[in-house]
C-alpha cells in the first residue's frame, strides 16, 4: 500500500475507536525522559485533533514535574514553530481548526511528542501528508539534540511504511500497550 492508502485505512480505524478513551503508557514516557540526560526540560507537544492520542493530560503531568511545555503554530509553506503554553493559557483556533497557543514566546523543544496516523516497527511514521513534523525535526536537529516520541494507538501499527528522503524516523513510539 502507498502512504495515501495506509492513511485512509488507519484514519478510518482510528475514527471507529475514537471514543474508547485509550491512554498511552505515561510511565514509559517518563522512563524515556529519565534516561535522556538533558539539562533543558522543554517539551514540544500538540493539541489533539481528529481522534489523535490525547496528550493534554500528559502535558499537564509533565508541567507539574517542571517541564516547560510548548505547542506548535502552523506557518506558511508547511512550516511550524513551537511557542510556550501552559494548561492555564487560552488557545486560538487556526485555519485548520486546530487549537494553537496565543503566546508569542518562541521555544525550541528538546523533546517532541508527535502525533501520527500510522507507524511501523522501524519507527517510521505517516502523518496527514503535509510534512510539517518532518520539516520541523530536520530544522531543529541543526540547532540542538532532540528526542522524538511518537504517540499512537497499537492498532495504528502497520507492517511497513514506504519512506522517502524527506521522512524523519522517530526515536520512540509509545502506545497504550508498550
């Protein structure tokens, strides 16, 4: 299957499972973060959209453990940057219907929690097809060392994701099962 076919199939399955209130393994996320010896505790999260893993509770827990939280804002030309956010702060709805932080304080996270549509055991991912995260990961890796953690449900795993030169492999993928 090509990426478009995989995306269509997995989004259909994800939408059917949307109301099951599955939570990814927070203890595993904490274990990954504890093993990652980084002075800056700066998380780049996301606001869940279209039945993505609800990362807000995770971000709130990490904020209580003194992690600085940021969320992306979409820019022109399929680009995005991350801006400071707290659970206490309001959000604006962007042109795609996705909430974004109102803050103008630009943040360069060293830990990215990344939504995805599908993944494989080689840690490849498929998103919605815009390449926003691939571009951002490539850009930020030129500035600093980062760790990328994809968040998904186990039913989003596929045997193989077709990849190209622009696709950025993740460091970890955490589901409700692992």
